């Protein structure tokens, strides 16, 4: 959840700042993430002009590499964790990722 907030959820996210604000390829760009027992899903989307489709895809891939390889600075990560907690008020905390064995049985 924190990774998705940093990467593509809202106007402060990396994808939005890069592809919309820095490059001007489109009006909106977003990513989403869901974790379920048998299926985890990550998606990223945007509508861009035909002539910038290739460069926009390159920027998506650059951002995916960066979120994987470059640590998120402490302050943005702390802010994003706080927002996750606020969004999960009923739980009172960010829920840890669930782990499953090879047969799909929940381990935690």
C-alpha cells in the first residue's frame, strides 16, 4: 500500500509528477494495488496521445525500476504510512502483508 501511494496514488505520486507534470503527456496517471488470498494485482494506467505512447511507456518503466531499486526517502515513506493508517481507521494500523504457502494456505 505504501509503495502504491508513493508511485501512483494522487497528484504527489511519482508517476503523476513525471508523466503529467514534467513531461506533459496526459492529464492523469495512476496506479493501484490489491492483495487478496489467491490473487495480487498491481496496475498502472494513463491515457496519452498516440505520438507520445512510446516515451510514456518508457517513463512508466523507469518509475517501476526506481521504486524497486532506489529506497524511498524516510519522510515521504513516513507520510504515506500515516495516510495508510488514516485510511484504515477501523483497523487502527496498517495491516501487514499476508503470506501464503505454495498451496495457497494462509501462513499469518
